[in-house]
């Protein structure tokens, strides 16, 4: 089933909700019966190609790079620990001093963590063992020294041990089980956005009340702007149809509310779209009384871990979309802290690592991220006559449709739509005309 879209052109004088500019332009399009397959290319394509005045950029996290990066960091950490341990042992055995590594540290910066000018803290158990070794060395400097050397060989020469202080993975932290007698109980439920779903229907009232509380406290919205109608239109009326595929995730594709229940009460709701190639983070609203829990950060990490879970079952689902990144807006700039991440070039529509984009964004709000001056948008509309049109209950290519039209403004509107969505989407989606 193909998506059907009604395109109504660009609207000038549009007020941007992110930077409050009154000089922006927005495309006015209405998806009609879209499929999940088209959601990635059509929705993001239409939004990304807008003529806007704020530095609005699309951000995504590559899960494959994330997993590879995590493995590389772990291997590098272990290698570094082995080298440091080996060098320290040689110095200490030659001097007979306790095994306290001496390193040159830079001056500590306030608010950046532990004071690096001081020796790192050690466990009491390690200190006791060290005192015992020193005592043995003093009692028998010759004989015991050989035994001491054997005990203190570099870790690379000893049989591998399980490191109790090894950093935990994201999944270990997120999905760590709590004891039965824990003071609080957190439960995360994935609920399909559908009034036919009993769980969504039964929790709707509580979820809506939380939304109103959040909008009024965090965004200072007046009560008449966050009613049930607005809430339903904004976060409950998804254009995506639920779809289950034999090779897809068990929960299926579509729009979902990820509800965070603490002690039997909803304290946050993350609205997400699960698509064939990605999980798209749409919105988050939470109880302001629990702001101290940093629910925005926790929900993002939870969604990344969830996406990685889905990736194990569905390998092609390998991206996490965080939506727009605005370098000049603190409320949106935080997204750049999650690495590895890419930004979409607004001219060639290829993904570029965010580290390469930041220097340009410091200088200008609008930037071409692709450094190749010869590069162009490979997906641009090259053959507009092949664009599919739905007209008078019939599907036809634009080449046939334009022969029946005499209004020059109609041709301009259709060609503008073709430039926005690109060649592939123009052939896959149906442009509704009347």
C-alpha cells in the first residue's frame, strides 16, 4: 500500500517554535494513509528540506558505530591498564616502595569531577594486602622477594581474572534487576498508540493529566492550549499504521508510548516510532516533581538500549533518531552529547559525524556539512514526469496529469513538491490532487 500525500505549498511568515523567528517558511503537507515503509524517507525528507532561519539539523545515533566504539574503548582500557600495571610494578620492585602509582596531573578544573592532583582512592582490602607484602619483604629481603615478584607479575603474564571493577555496559545499567525488598519499583511498559488497545485506553486519563502538568510547568502553556483535543492530535493520532512483519521486532512497527511507572504511577511517557530501519524519538513528557531524576537523560539512554535490543532481533533496525539538533538552543544542544552521532547535510542529504560539523556551526547557523564541493543530492528529483499522482480516483504519472492541466501555478506546486521529497519518494508515494 502506497502513502498518499496532499501538498499545499510553502507558507511564509511561519513562526518557528524553536527559535521564535517570525520569518521562517514551512511546508504544509498532510499525509493520508501512509505506510511505515515511507515514514523514514517521506517525513524526514519533507521536514529537512524546509527553508528555515534557525539552525535546525536532523540528528541520529548509529548503533553499529556505538557498539564498535564501546568494544574498542574496552580493549584500549584493558591494554592501558596492563601497560601501566607492568611499568608500575617494575619501578616499585626496584625501589621497595609501596605500589602507589605516581603520575603528573594537570590542575583540576572546578565542577569536572575528582581532584586529579590527589592520588586515586584505593580499597581497604588492597591496602591491607600491600602492608602484608611489605612486612614479608622486611622480614626476609632475599627469599621472600622472589615470592613477592612472582605474586606481582604484570597482569599480561597472569591467567585472566574477572574484573569486579570493570565498567558496566549500558544494558547492564539499564536492565539491572532490583532486589524484591527495594524501596521503589520502576516498570517500563511499551503501549501501542491505539484507542483499541485496552492498556492504552485504560492509562489514557492518567497519561493526559501528566501531559497537562508537564506542558503548563515546563513550557508555561495556558490550560486552553493543552486540552484533550490538542493532546490527542499531537501525540495520539499517529499517521502510521501498526504493522507486524515475520522478520521484524516482536512488538511490530508503528507508534508507541513508552510509559515509566514508578510505584504504580506514571511519571514519564516517551513517544516513539518503531520503523524498519530506526527508532525515532518523537517527544517526552514527565512529572516535574521528579525532575531531580533527570528523566530526559534516562529515557534517552533507555531508548538507545531498547533500540539495541531490537537490533539483535532485526539487524537492519540500526539507528536511533533523536530528532532535530539546534546548536544555538541549550534545550536542543544537549543531544550532541550522545556519541557517536551524525547530522544530516542540508544540501547533499548524507550523514556526517557531528564532530566534523560543530566547528562550522560555531561560525554560522546554516552550514553545508559535506566537505566535497562537487557532491550533490543523489536522491534529487531528476525525472518529475515519473512522479505518481492520484487524480479523479485514478493513479497516473505526472507526465500524463500535466497534459490535463492549464494552470501554470499547478505545475510550479507539483515540481516544488518533487524537489522536496526526491525521486524515490515521488515515485513511491501518491500526490493527491483535486
